[in-house]
C-alpha cells in the first residue's frame, strides 16, 4: 500500500466546502470538550450523541465538575447511550486529571493514552482537533476510507494489516491544519464513504480510489470473519412494588453487564418468582403479574427478558446495605438505568 500524492489537500478542500463545522463540540474546542465528544461518539451516531452531549456539558462543564460528581449522576447522564464502561472510565480519567495532573490535559498521545478508557486513535483525535497536534487517527471511518481507497484485500483488524494502515494514516497526515484534516477524514467516512451506498461520484478521492475501480467498492474493507451465532441467555426481571407505589432497584457491581447502574432485581429464568422473593427478601407476595417478554441484544449475545410486576404485602424488606433502595417511580427514571430497564419502567408507569 503506497501513499498517493495530494491526498490531504483534496480531503481538506472537500472539507472546506462540505465538512461539518457546527457540531456542538466544534465550538470552543478545548481538550476536555473534544474528549467527551470522542468518547460519546464511539459506537454511537452523531445525531444520537448531540442531545446527550449538550446535557452532559451543561451539568459537567469542566473536568473538575466531572471529577467531583457522583458516579450515579454521571451514569444517569449516560443512560441510553450504552457501553457504560465508557462513562465509568471517563469519570475515573477525570479524577486522574484533577488529582494527579492538576487538571492539565497531557500534551502527547502517549500521555493521553495513560488516562482510563483512551486508546491511540482517540488520543490523537483529541490532540489534533483541540491543539493542532500532528497525530494521525485510525477510527472506524478512517479505516473504511483507507481500506477502500487502497482496496486492502484482507480484514483491517488483522494485526499486520492494521500496522500497515497506521503507517498509511501517518503518511497522509499533513503538517498544517491537523485538526481540520482529522475532522475531514471522519466526515468523509461518515457522510460519503459509507458502508453501503457510498457516494463515489462526488468523493474528492474518486479518481485514485482502487475500490472504486472494482465492480463493488462496498466489498472493502473486507469483513471480519464470521463468528458462530450469538448465544442466547434468559433472565427474569422483578418489578417489586410496595404499598406506597414505590419500586425496588438494585445497584449492580462495577464490573460486568450494566456495571455501576441501578437495575431491577433479577433471577434465573427457571426459578419460582414467589418463592425467590419470599426467601430472598423475607416478605409476603400479594400478587404477580407477568408482563410481555422481550429480547435485548448485546455485542456478544442475546438476552431474553421476562419481566414480572410484583406487589408485596409489607413495606420493609431484609436488604443488604446500600445494594437495594426504594424509589418513587418518577425518581427511578432520573438515575442511571440500563436502556431495556428504563424502557420497561416507562411503559408500566
């Protein structure tokens, strides 16, 4: 894969005329503001991120505000974006910045990568966009543009190929307008060189694109070899209601699925709801209403969820410290909840 001349100038010329320049994180481009946007944009569409970003920045306008916030509050602002480890790592990194670095963002890619949850490409994006550092990125959009432009014949995730593509990305990175070029490459992949139906005829790189010369440019990048079908897991979610109409939420462990979020108590699909509740919480069940089951899909498996709405006869439960808490139904929707749990509670409300 040999670099092609005038690659960056063509990309920048296209960006000047067609690139996105009014996104909220493109205003006052500080490392903190760009960092938050880059983490939110991982695995998430721009249109989805915008309202979350605006609300997040209104609540945590500085790294000090984020570092001093309670994790529950941070996760509540993240609820619905998914991949919650991003939020937990971001909160941890903010504390590192304040406690260990006097709130000063590192000036090198290597330094930024020492912060929790930040890899090489994200670190380069933060520094190039906010400070004009000459640091190449290789996110999903850029991988697609380069793999298609050079008709890379193997899956880009293969280590040797990824190494070669990093070299390409660095060779194309200009010495000036580094931030604009980074944003331009991301925009090019997101708006023109899309996975399906790429708009090749108006692409600034069309004349030299090797993928364009094939009958089907969408065959590039080569897809990752297929894995076996996703496994299916099943659980029951318990919507426990007391006599005052409050519902019981359980704080999940920091690691694993929905780490650090509030959720509904759960049990294995084959267990008896009534017996489980009476033994686990030492309370009497007045009624059980079975609700419609549904499926929630993660990256590695499907989760079939069978919810039950349970009325208990007394208000007191035997509970383990701060692991459980009663919430008014309105207040329950204000804390960090997994997306399927939030949707379920909104329906029953």
